[in-house]
C-alpha cells in the first residue's frame, strides 16, 4: 500500500440534484434510469477488463503492467479514474473518460471534469493523494471553451497541460492520433470534445467502396440532423430553466451541437454539388 505517480481523472455529472429532485417527486427521469446513466462513468468491471484483456485503445502501445493499474471509483454523481504513467495508460484513461462523456451526451446529460497527473493511492473504493485532490479541486474551475471572459465551471473535461505535454512528447503515433480525435484545443486549453463525432462522412471512389449514392448519403445526413435536434431537446430537458447557472452551461452544449448542424448543411451542399453535371467545354 503506497502512493504512486499516476494519471488521475475526476468527472462530475451536472444537473444531478435537479434530476434526483424530479425523480423523488415522481416526475422526470426514473431513479432506475438515473442509476443506469451513472454507470456510464465506469464500474469495477472496467478494471477487471483491463486485467483480463490489456489495453483496448492503442493495444500495441507501451505499458508498465497488463492491467495498466486501471482503477475506477464511482460515487453518487461522480467518478475517479486512474491509470499508470505510460503511453497506453494515458490514452486508455482518456478514451474511457471520452466514452463516458459521449454516452452521457447521447442522453442529453452534461459532464465536467479534470484530467491530471500526480501522486495517489487508488484501489477500489479507496482514493488518497494529492493527484486526486488536485483533479477534484480543479474540476469546478474548468474554463475550457468559455463563452465569457470571467466564466468558470464550463461543462467540459479539461486536460492538464502536464498530460498534454506528456502525450505531445510521446513517440507513439497511435496515442497522439487518438488523443487528437478525442480532444479539442482552444486558447491554450485542451478538453475532451465528443461533438465532432456527430457528423456524416462519406468516401467517393475509394478502393472497395460502394458506388456513390446521393440519396443514401442525404438520408444518412438527415438522420444525423434529426439526432442533433433530439440532443438539443434532451439537454434542455435536464436543465432547470429558472437556474441561470445551469442554463449558461447548457448554452455551451447547444452551441457545439448547432455548429454540427452547420456541418450537416455543408455536407448537403457538397452532395448537391457532386450531383451537378460537369459543364461542357466550349468550342470556339
């Protein structure tokens, strides 16, 4: 039993108090469904899976131990996750957090958190050390993607600069590539950003690809558009309209979703352009 240098994440579900109050009154989301949502943050089974199968993201990356010393403790509306300091350790911790945030986003639930590096003893339900304390303390002051100059507590999982520098300095291409897919950097701050996956993409003329079908692509793009509109409704349903702080946080998600709706519009334009006949060359 000893303190060790590890990567540590603290993630908190926003709007939980309002969810519970509505469940107690018999309105809103039932308690069983709330508990199902919270399980997305992680369970002890996640640690067992790493022990059994090893890294799932970038499985060929360098490790210290097969199980990555991967630990998850979920308490009420928050979770503490930690992993060994190795390329596989950090990318699997980030991937776990990104997956949890993404799954909760699909339900319209916002999360906030902080990923850092520090000293910690983490085993099952026991979490002790400055690494955990720092992640916990910085979670409430996240400023990534802020909309106002003095805004604090934005609804994102921010990644500490020490973690970003570790990944940037890594020679592991898979770790760097996967990290860039799951995060976004703006004004010098990096945070998990699941919104970019909410778009439709297609390939034209690729080897082994089906023939380009514009009707099929437009239908797929419209399905994404419908999902985005549904997500806006879900986010708004979990927010108390009388709580300005909660409303300000929801505006971040709605802004990001609206940006993806613009991507849908651009995709429609691209498909329509590709369907236009090429102009014939004029002969003089």
